[in-house]
C-alpha cells in the first residue's frame, strides 16, 4: 500500500531545512523527511480493532505544519509521539475488515474516525480519570498500553493515518455516519468538534461581543457555531486573506477586520466596541474596554499580544491554534486579569443538558439546526498529488484554500 510517511531522519531534516530556505517545495521533495512510498500491509493491533478504507482525509493544520517543520526541537509533546508516522486524523470511510471480537461495527459501515489513542484503544483497564469522564484527548496513558506513544491516529507508529487508503482503528474510535449525512459533511466532524469543544466549555457572555482571531478552518467553524448556539452574541473576526473574509461574513460574523496593520486592527476593534484607545509612550496601543472573549484559532505570539491588548477587563482568550512559541508583550494579561485558556480537541461534551460525543452533536446540529459548513471544502487531491496538496495549504493566499482533502476512489 502506498502512503505518505514522515520519519525523524536527522540528515534529511537538515538538508530539507537548508533547501527550504530557497524553496518551500523542498519540504515535499525527494530529499525531505516526508516521502510517498510503499509500506507493509496494515496489521490490527488487537482483536477489537477494525480497518477503515479511507474515502476522504482532511489535511489538518498540525499535519502541514509538521511537514514544513514549523516547531521547536525542544517541544515537550515529542515525548508522546513515535516514528515513522503516516499522518492524517480527519478520516471518513467504510469499515473494510473487523477483528474477531468486534461487536459494535460491521463491514460496510460508514464511519468517521474519533482519532484519540486513549485508554480504550490501548487496552488499558481500568480507564484513567480523564477517559472515565469522556475526556479522551486528556488521557494519562498516551505512552502506555499495546501501542507505541501517540496522542491520536497519525502520530503513533502503529496507528497509521489517513494519508493512506487503509486506516486501523479501535471499534470505539469508529463513529457511525447517519444515512442522511454526506461524507463531505462528515469529514468536517473533527475540526468542527475542536471548535465546538472550545465554545461549549468556555461560552461567550450573553449578549456580549467576541472576537474570532483567524479565519482558517477552526476560526470559520467557530463563527458558524457561535452564530448557531449564541445568536445574541456579536461576532467580530480577524482575517488574513480576502477569501477568508467572504466566508467569515457568510458564516455569520458581523464585521471582519484585516489582520494587519496591527494598529489599524486595534483601533477598528476599539471603534466596534466603543472602547477607549490608550496610547503608551512606545509601541502599540491598548484598549480600555474591548471584547469579552477571544477564540484564537491561530495561537501565535502576535495574536496573543494583540488579544491581551483588545480584551475587556476579566475577559478570556481561548486558544485552539497551535503555533511555534515566541516572546510577546503580555503585561495587559495581569493588569486586566485576563484568563488565557488552552482548549484541546474534543470528547464527550454537554449539549442541551446531556453528554454526547462532540461528533454526534455535530451530526445532530446538521439535522436539527440545518448547519452546513461545507463551503470551506475548497480543494481535493489524489494522494499521489500530495506535493501540490500541501503547497496549496501552505500558500493559502494564492490558492484561496481553506480545508484541503485527500480523496480516494469509492
């Protein structure tokens, strides 16, 4: 089986970094650490696992950032992953094969992957406290059990992902797709659930004003969720590219503001929130007043610094974006008593007074509330066109990409 394989090969990494100075194509070239090659037939790790035949696999920002080596070498999360990796965790497809003890799924079922390699998939009993509560992305055992280290499908060497046509998964990781839900809708279940988790767990102030920082996949989905669940909340958005602005307004943002110049961004938010602009002796201004919450889907030093400047007193900044850490001027964080909150993935969420899996809530919102966010599906590629697909992600301003998919034949 052909797959896209990422390996921790130090000489190749060094060469790729060097060549990448001259062209981003080096990161997907024949000398890079990311190769399209034959891999051994998939072996199910245990009898209660199944094999999924991939129909679509979304390219997550974490996938292409890894390919383009956007990260620090001392990232502590590397203690919870293993190599080589077949990336890709936004997977939908058909159950191709079931292990001898599988009871919940059968061959031919249409499923979406719940990618977390938590206690259940690892064969660990009793479940850790997080898994017992349904917080699978906060499992204590991502480095234990019958699998090598890995947080989710695609970053454990034994749980290969959707950058291949066959994907192994524990039966509990396979969530059935309702008959009236299309694959094109289901493939957005993972990123939608990431944004849903952030908003349900850290909801906006009633009738307040919030800022969605970044209008890529997670940001646009955040706008759609806020508009659906909290129609009384004013939603402002910060965009980088013109096509993102169009979608932000389409999904329900009241105003969409360009990401730069930064001073213009700050004063625009001040105008929209009737906040006072406070000009320091040096540098960018800070607002007296501002938005009550920020849903930051970018997570750079710049977005954090602007965030603490434009937040109101005791506001919260909820971060779903993953970027390379850098220094930022954070003095307003303590002065305004701002809460800086990390939001990781999804699991069982409380919705309408009961707990359900976030992916199942997404399906319910499609059927009951008419949610349709498929406008963000901008590009589809065969797996052998991986270089073009990843460069499309990398150069979104030119390609007008939002969510890019690998597509496999039925």
